[in-house]
C-alpha cells in the first residue's frame, strides 16, 4: 500500500501559497531518501509524485540487489563499489527485515570470457573493498547443485551480498520521512518550476507550492522536469537504458547465481523472488515515454536462453511475468556495460538563478542513502543550516 497521502499543511508565504523548505519531485527510492534525510534535519518537506503511489518506476523494477557491484570492478569504478559495500552494511543493520543476506554462486566454464583466475582475483579485490571473503567450491560439492550444467565447468566460487524488495524498501524510507513530518502528494503532475525572490514556485495540477529548495529526483523523467523549469535548469545529456527481468515458473534456488550470458558474455543473475526464479538483466537503449517501458520479446528470449543454457533440465519452464526498469546513464558511444554508474548531483549554489535547485542523475538502489545525505549537505547552506547534520545511518526502517 502507498504511504498515506497528505494535504499540504505548511505555513503560507507572502504569496499566500503553501511553503516548504524542501520540495522533492519523485517518490522513488532516490526521492524517498532525500525526503527522509531532509526531514530528519527538521526541515519542512513535501514530496510530489506523478503516480498514485511510490516506487512506480524503476524503484519497483530493479534486480532487487543490495550489493557493491562486482562487475563494476572491470571498469575500475572502485570508489563506487566501496561506497556501495559500505551502504550495504549500513542497510543490513538498519533494515534487517528488508535487506537480507544472499549467497551468490559463480560457475566458470571453459568458454567463458573470464577465467577462474580472473574471477577469483575480482572476488579478492571485492573483499578488500568491503565485500565478504570469497570461497572456492570444491568439485566434490558440485553435486549439491543438481540442476546446474556441469559440462565444461572449470571452477565455482561463492560470496555474500544481499537482496531486498525494492518497492517495500522505498515505502519504508518514505514512512520514516513521514514520521519526521514530511508530506506526500500522489497523482500530482508538475507543470512548471519558477524562480522567485524567495526560492521557487512549483505549479501542478493540485495547485501551486513554494519552497526554498527543490530536488529533481524524477528518475528517467529528470530532464522532463528540468525542461519545465523556467529559469534554464542545467541538464546532463543522458541515455535511458532498459533493464528487463523475467520470472520463471520454477521454485527459487537457495542461492543466487551469477554467470555470463552465452550470447555475449554479459553478467546475468538468477535470483529467488517471491518463491519463484527471477532472471535479469538486459541493457537495451530506450527511447520514448518512460511510462511505456516494457520488456521486448528479444529481451525475454535472451534471458530465457541464458537460463536454459545453465539449467538445461529446467528448460521447459514457462515465463510467468516480466518487467523492466530504466537506468539513467550519461550519453556516450558504445556499450552501456562500460559506462560509469556513479550518481551525479547537478546544482550551482553560486548562481542566483539556480541556487537551491538540485537534480539527481542516475542512482543505485544500494547507494540511495549516501546520495541523499550528499544532497542534504549541498542544501544546508541555502537553508541557513550551520549545525552538524543528522545522519540517517542510525534510523531503523521497518
């Protein structure tokens, strides 16, 4: 169920309009994180969401993983991996009912692009950055994975990461924000954001609101919202990259499997999800309205081929459902796999016409809390907040 919607109650400003210290646009995990972190400082917060509930976009259509991102080591994104591993540890502490440990198994085959040595080296580096100690699974134990294809299998490794229900986590973060008096408006479409002498005026189908700072956390709609700013909000050119998943009609394995697609060597996961088996993900360039994002037949077939290759005894299982979310990546030539996955916060507090406007580009589910605290740090001078900021790392989520 969506977090309870509220009617704005904050004190009106000189324009006789509801006023907030912070207006957050978007009730996905990034917007939820900012709302919680801002409300914890005692700032008045309003979250505006176009859909009738939270996490209606990518925040309910991810791979459901809380992890450092093992594959990002190949593109030398060490700082990102380290930060995400730190955040994983924090989330497991503050949200143990939502973020649960998961064992990952990596089978390595003769025709894989990555050799056993390379995989082992990556896992060792992952552990140095804060991940769990990897374990090589002896060949005498391979029989414990009866459905797995062992033909031409060279080695198997295991390590620990975590899983979550992404939509449930988003709802929990919003509930924590509401406990600190943040307000939420659903089914509210922003039509314009105007700069005023006192900050910003946000116009919508539910009325107008004023604020000192506005956070554009609209996910794949981030540039759509930026385009509705009448003061020339800064933008980053982005590509929307679709990540599709399929859910198969077969009982979930005890472990998560991490393997190479037999088609192109990309990383593919097989994960337990609500008692069934989920397979993901893809990286398909997307154009059009993000509301129309849905897996293509080619994506479903790609993921099913990967599953069938590694689990041939289960090749006849049917696809129960499929879903897809959109990643927001910096525009660039070439494969999306090799692009930077760090989150970018676009703002300029030194330019009067943009002071107090913040836009979040990208964003990892695992790193939402750290991103939110960075945004709040940027906002503090604008809101005249000189005291030490209160961290969400000790606020438990239910």
